C-alpha cells in the first residue's frame, strides 16, 4: 500500500513542480510521477542535511513539501542542462 501512496504523492509533487517551472506542456502524467518520485529522493537527501524527515510512504504535508522541493530542484537542473538557463 505504501508504494501506491508514493506514486500518488510523487505524481502530485511532480505536477506542482512542473507548473512552477513552466514545464507542464512538455510533460505527461507518467513524467510527472517520475519527476515527483525522483524529486522525493533528491528532496529527502537535501532535507536530511537540515534534520527534516519527510517520507512519502505515508502521506504527510512535510513529505509532500520535501518531494515538491526536490522535484523543483530536479527540474531546475534539467532546465539548466537542456536550455542553458533556469526558468
């Protein structure tokens, strides 16, 4: 059951991050889920340095915010590599 929650939270975080980073037109639901889940891993790695524990295995606002922040960082890096600038 935890992986279903992880996919839903990852999809939501990826979708929100794609809206913020103006990448929504080029991403479908599959890539939103991928970006959200990978962003969650990135966000947890960054947040653990600050003592913040966010988990997407159980739904929590902290976990969603950490996944969203990681997804924004991930999309910023992708924008930087693809276009040479962060939007």
